[in-house]
C-alpha cells in the first residue's frame, strides 16, 4: 500500500531557493563575510532541494496514476450499477414469480381433480361396457334360441303335412269339437290369433276344460 510522505509546500521551497541564491551571491565575497556556509554546504543544500523536487515529481506521478486507476474503478462501478437492476424491479419480479407459481399450483390441483373425475368416468364406462357385453351375449343366445325354434317349427311343419289328412279325418269324426291341440302342448280356440296357422294338430277338443285336463294350455296371447 502507498505510504504518504511529508511533502514541503511551495512556499518552503521558494524560501529555500531564495536562501540558496542569497548564499551563492555571497560566496564571491566570502572574505568579507564571516561565519557563512561553505561551498560544500551550499551544494549539499542544493542537492537536497533537487532530491526533494525529484521526490515531489515522483509522488505527483504516483498520485496521478492512482487517481487514474480510481477513476477507472469508478467508471467500472458506474457501468456495473447501470447494468444491474434496481432492488424494486427485482422485488417485483420475485412477487410476479410467486404469483405465477401459485397460479400453476392451483391449475395443477384442478387438473388432478379433473383426472380423478375422468378416472371415475372411465370406471363407470368400463362397467357399462361389461354390462353391454353381457346383454350382447344374452341377445345372441336368444337369437340362437329363436333360430332353433324356427328350425324345429319348420321340421314340425314338414311332419305335420303328412298328418293333415289324418287331422282332417279326426275333425270330421269330432263334429263340433273344433279346439285344436298342437304338438307344443298349446290349444287354440276358433277365432284366436294362431288358430288358422296351427297345422300340427294332435287332437281336437270340444271345450277348453277338456283340453286343459288333457295337459294343454291356452296361448299367452
């Protein structure tokens, strides 16, 4: 670190220089002046003054360099302060970031709730799909049963064609007994829906009670 020296002022230098000049002017008449400094002493004083002047110049150059360095540091600090944002702006940014984080947290909670609702909806849809698949299986079974019944009906119709003549003979013998007893165990009275369609007649009955006693039942419609 630079140590400050004790520097003589310009007034002291001026007095010293005048003293030297006065002494030098008196050296030519040294025979008349008694007790004056010798030439060596005057030269020593002059050298000392020159050394002080040289030291002053050196100190001045060093101070100038330090001042320039300080000015450069000040400029750097000014540029750094200009480039940096103020505390208020930083606080505003922090507040804005906190608000954005709170908003994102709220949005995340809402998304989680929606995800839970969608998961529940998915489970319900899965149950519905399983139920529909069961209904589909039941419908397929019903369709297959209907096909089987149709096939059986067609085979029964073919068999009944051979017995039509016998049935007609029986109807002639029965007289007014016109209730038809079919192979499916159902009896049909004249005027009913399936009376004219029933061809596979096994037996004719004179009354519904007679048909029921024989094990036949009335049609559901």
